[in-house]
C-alpha cells in the first residue's frame, strides 16, 4: 500500500441513530436555534404517514411548523428547488426539515442555499459553494438507506433543459443533524430497498478507489461494505426486519461520509448521465454499472485498484487469502453481479428504457461529469461508449 502523503477529511453534522428518533425532533431543532420550520418531502412519503410522525415529533420542542412542500420528484430539478425556496420564503421559515430519500434531501440543501443567496439556483453552481451568510439549520430524516445525502456536502439536481445532473457542493450544505430512524424505512418497498442499498454499496466501493481515497474513508467504506453484504439481502427479504433496516441506515451513512470526502468515479459519472437524460433511478443505474466500472478499473494497476478490490472482497467475506490481487478483485466483481441478481434488480440498461441510439449522448454527458475526474485513471470517450454498450 502506497504511503499517504496528504489528505483532508471533514466530518459533516451530528448523527442520531435510534428507533423512533423522530419523536424527539422538536427538541433537537430547538438546539439548532430554529424556530420556524419548513418541511420538505414527497407525496409517497406523505401518503405512507411518515411526515405525520415527524410533525408529531415537533411537539417535543418549541419550533413552529410554518409550511410543507411535497412536490419533490424522484430526480429533483432546478425549478423544483426554486419552487420549494419560494414557498419557504413566503412562509417565513428560518430552518428546514427534509423527510425522504436523496432527492428530497438534496432539494432541501438547494433550498437552504437559496435562503442565503436568493436568485436562481443555477447561478450558484461552482467548484465549491462559499456561503455569504449563515446557512439555515437543516435536519434530514432519510426514509431510504442508500444515498447518504443526510451526511454529504453535495446536492445533485437535474437541469431539465440541458438533460444533465448538476452538482452543488460545499461543506455548509451538509445537514446540521441526520436522524437515522429505522422505523421510517419499514414501509419502503423491496425494489427501492434493493436499489438504494446498491447505491450505498457503490459509494463505498468507489470511495476506496477514487483519486482522493484516504485511510479514514477507507475504514468507513470497508465497514459499510461488510454491513451491506450482510444486511441488505435481509432488508429486501423482510422489510419489517428492524435490525437489518438499522444497519443499512448506518452503512448508507458511512458510505455517504466516505464519498463526501474521497468522492466517486466512473460508475457515478455514467449513472448520473443515464439518470439525467432518461430518468433511470440512481440506485438502479449504479447497480447495473458498478460491475462494469469495476472491471474497467482493473487496468489501473499502478493506482493499486486490484489490491483495493482485494480489500472489497475481504470485506464481503470472500475467501481470497491464497489468490492474487486480480483474482480476488474478480471474485468481488462476481459477488456484486450475483447480489444484483439475488435482489432482482435489472441487469442491463435496455431493461430500464435507455434507447440504444442514446448511448453516444450519455457518453458525452459522462465525460464531463465531475465524478469522472476522480476515477483512478482517465478513460477516453470511446472506452466509455464501449462500457455503455457492454451494459446495454
């Protein structure tokens, strides 16, 4: 393993993990100084009765609920964030609560940014967002175990006009508090449980081999992989398994912290592109593309990718003590493929309505996605196009 000369690591906000943690959300909000809360969610979460639990929990404190925005789509968009901000501003909100998956949490991050800066969200995209004033408190209540968005510094928002996903990032965008309450995930259907779980696994694996990988993130990612390999199949088989749900939320959070610092690579660049152009759910896109991207990255021997995938294989519980790094890496890749089959996730892009004549366009999008520049090597356009074709 190469000597580590330099790295940065930053911890996001406070994390609380407990069954029925949302019952005390009001008290936690009081600690942040927030008094007028604006709740952001989606219709599915509301229909499942999850926002009602959060609203009831506000009674544990003094903050007042001044409004709710529930129009967040599965892949949030620039205009959705603008509408959310307009509603929060009109309500006089000074703090935010997000209840939902990554799209809801990212929408709330974008709303928080606009509560500081005003104007149009797209005008504030930059390498690193530097706020001009205090960012309002934000408590994130994830209802999936996958994105880790409750503990990341970035928001991924679709620009519908350009059909691409834009990344807004900066340390101040991380939620103030992440409430990991497994009871909020019990109603998540098995298909979404599987897809979001594979998103978490992709975060962990890509954080291990990215250009910015470092020892603290390695530790988080490797234990996340251990937890996911054990508890994701259990959570998919039995959604009422509270232990499995709890450990999946922890694993997703660990993966979120890991990739928030170490970043991700080619798999996410490609997943962002098919999501932006053709609406493929992010977790499904990652599940299809993860083994493809891992196989491609095996060529980067000088960057130690095969030996890093040996670490993945070991974390997955595979017996690789007596094999070479490349063979251990291939075992890890095969495990990932088998896992997606076990979880009944689509195996090819053709199964999720990506048109074959759209592969060149998504390749162009992937080549300029920020995640591509963190890959351990620098893929060429034709190589990425061939990867898309192999996954088709």
